C-alpha cells in the first residue's frame, strides 16, 4: 500500500466533554501533533510519566482558546497551559492522542 501524507492539516476547535453542558463552554484550537511529539509522548507513557505525556502534547498542540481565563488572563498564552485544571488537560491529551493515532480500519488499509 502507498503511504499518503497530508502535511497541511489545519487546526480545529475542540470542546472538552466536561465543558459540553456549559452556557459558554471552553474551546481549544488544536493543531495536529507532530511525529516527534507523538513519539516523545509514547516514551513518557512507557516510563509511567502520564502527566508529562499529557502536558507535552498539550503544550505542542494547543494554539488558542476561547472562554478560558487563567489567573485573570483571557488571552491565550502558551505559558498558561500548565495552569489548566487537570481534568481539562486529561481530556485535551486524550483527544490529541486519539487524533494522532490510526484507527483499526486505517491500519488495515
């Protein structure tokens, strides 16, 4: 089978499940995870460093947010990602890794 690579994937907005029922849910602009980011996250997981893996992918992939205020700041700044609540970081990391992982059907094709 030929390998088809699309390198110009655009960032997409994602609302964490814990925010879905909120009147103004938080949204995060997620870019695709790089191959290096994916491999580094897998290495961290292999070493039982799940928090490091989650933060690593979030810091690489989050490019913006809406309806999020951290320490009084509503403007997105990469340094503020580390201050997000753990449940949000976990939901974001799960989505990011899921987007970067091939499904069973994709692996078979």
